[in-house]
C-alpha cells in the first residue's frame, strides 16, 4: 500500500470513540423503537435512554489508562481529529452525567405531560444532542469541532420548542435558534479566516503555523480570532450575548432547561478552551483581555438580573436559576482569561474544569427540586417554596444545600473551594481588578441565594400537602445530593484538576 493510502486508510479506535458513538446509536434505536412500541409502554423508551447514557458513561473507564487518538490522517499521532485525553474525558463525564440526570428528570415530565410531548422524538433529540456534546471536547480539528457543536445545538432547538401549541415554548425556541444560528455563522466566518491564514484545520498545526503569519494574513488571523470569540460568547451565554437565556429556560420543559444550563454550557466552554488555549495561544493578547472583560460583565449582569427577580412573579424560580447561570458563566470565564496571562495555562484551565464539575452537580440538583415543586405549583414562583421544609424536610434541606453551594457558603464547601480556586487563578495571573469584581459579585449573589434558602424554612401559608414523588425524580435529586455532599466532603476530587495538566 502506498504511503498516501496508509495515511488515509487506518483502523478506527472504537474504544476511544465509544462514548459518543454509543449515545448516538441508542438515540437511533429509540427513534426506531418508538414506531413499534405501544403507547402504554412508551416509558420503556426512557429507561432505554437512561441505560444508554449509563453505558456511555461507563465506556469512559477503559480510557483512563492514557491518551488515545484516532482519525490521524497525516500519520502523525500529534495531529488527529479525535483525541481522548484527560480534558476530553472529564468534560465527557460531565456531559454524559448531566444528560443522564436530565433524562431522569424528563421521565417524570413526559409522564406528567399525558402524551402532550412526543416521547420517541424527545429521547432521540436528547440523545443526539448529548452525542454531539460528548464529541466536542475530543475534537482536535476545527471541522470536527463545528460539526460537534451543531450536532449538540440543533436537537436542542427542537427540545426547547417541543411543546406544540405553547406560545412561550415557541418563542423560546425561536430566540434560542436565532441566537445560536448567529453564533454559528460568526464562528464559521472566524474559522474560515483562521484557516485561510494558516492553511490547516488541526488545532496543534494552527498553533504552530499562526505564529509565522505576517502581513495581510496577520490582520486576517486577528479578525478570525475576534469573530471566533464572538461566536463562542453566544454559546457560553456571555454578556452581551446572553439575552436568550431567561426566556429560553422559562419556555423550555424544565428538564431541557436543566440540560442546557449544564451540558449546553459545557459544550460552549470546552469549545472556547480548545480554540483559545490549544489553537490560538500566540494571540492571547487579543482573547485574554476580551475574555476578562466579558467575565466581568457576565458575572455582574447575571447576578444583578437574579437579584431583581420578584418572588411572586410567575416562573421567578426558573428565571432566577437562569440569571444565576449567566452569573456562573462569568466565574467560569475568569480562569480562561487568566490562562492568557499565566505561565501555566493548563493549571488555569483546570480551575474552570473544577468549577464546572461543582456547578453541574449542584445546579442540576436545584433544577431537580424545581421540577418536583412544579408538579404541584406549575407557575414555579419563588414564593411557592415557602414552607417547603414543613412539606418535605429532606427536599428542602437538599435545595438549601444546593443554593449554599452555588453561593459558596458552608456547608457547601465545594462551592467555597471552587470559588477560591477561580479567585486564585485571577490573582496569580495578575488580574487583581477582575478578582475584586468577582468578590463583589459573590457578595451580591449571597443575597438572593440566602433569601431563597431562608424562605424554605419559614412557616407555610397553608397546610402542606403530601404528594408521591416518582422514582426517576427521586433518583435525580438523590444522585445530585450525594454528589454535592461527596464533593463537599472530599473537594480534592475535583480541585485536583486545577493543579495538574489536562492536555
């Protein structure tokens, strides 16, 4: 066989690509099975989806032995389209675990919807989006990265607007679609400029070639960097590209909002890290200050937006969580910005990964409790949580714990340590002004988190009613509670990523 043929034809490392592949295959199986399953047995599709996501997560275990790459068309193992390294595995665990918890929440939501939501299509869309989200962190060329980004995003549009005849759902889907399409168009323009400047799509080759760009190509590369940053700012819901978040979370089914708040963010941030730190480190003088400014604006606008929520307004609980997620996105941006100024960029990125793991566990827990309350209080106002402790002590304690973790207060130790890690990344990088803004925002966030927590333990306005909690919803709340408590008891489980290299 010729050398050219050998470079093109190669065996695929099926173990390396197993996590996203299993998820995609199960999604197709569920869609086909929906045609033959009786309406009374549609719940089986949910359990098959949960089993598939569990299998995909377990498929990460054989990859712990070391980095594995595939689709290396050049014959160089350092220039591949897919690499399962530590960064990819951690983000894939976050994505698949988040999708699994969202699936557990969805089983209850679909049952309560009484056939108003098409179950087969719902599970297919959720699994398809999860497959794209799992593919993205392992992508090591711009073409694969963009394809993964869109595979994760396109099904999410349909999930947001899947409630037929619901005006809020349709409006949310339209806003989400328009913002995401705009982000994709801008990103593609930026990536095309980078490709024109460097002549390659592989991230490692871009990092090498772009250093040698000069003249007009240098200006073209700079424009490409700026446009790519703008595109990913939409995906991460960074201010001023955050306008779609509150209405999308309120209009979407609650499990979908929970999915977007964690998995959607993981997709955006992992793509941003790959583009900036891996592909464009030599342009840190552009993306570093830009991300630092975006981080300051995002955390401030997000926390102020959450602070302004009125307890008696319809869907105020979900809106608060939506604005809170915008504020949390600002914290996640801080270490990425710090990587531009740090001698150890991987350590700074590790702080973002550690914070994302903490945020995923406790934020999904908060959404799980919100899903439980929404079964009896469909308007899901913050005031509806008054006296929750009297009706369900354990649920109230867990929600209080999740909110304290997000606030960074004991007993939510993991939230405190994660914020300290992010704060330290800013200080170590010489971004003292950003650390001060972060400290101010943490204080602002304390008010609305503590206000909601205190409401849980106030005397109820009426006699609390007891309701049976479905097994899947109980499992989701229990899993997030166990994760949050375990991480608070042993924070080094995630904080160690801030001290070790991920690439």
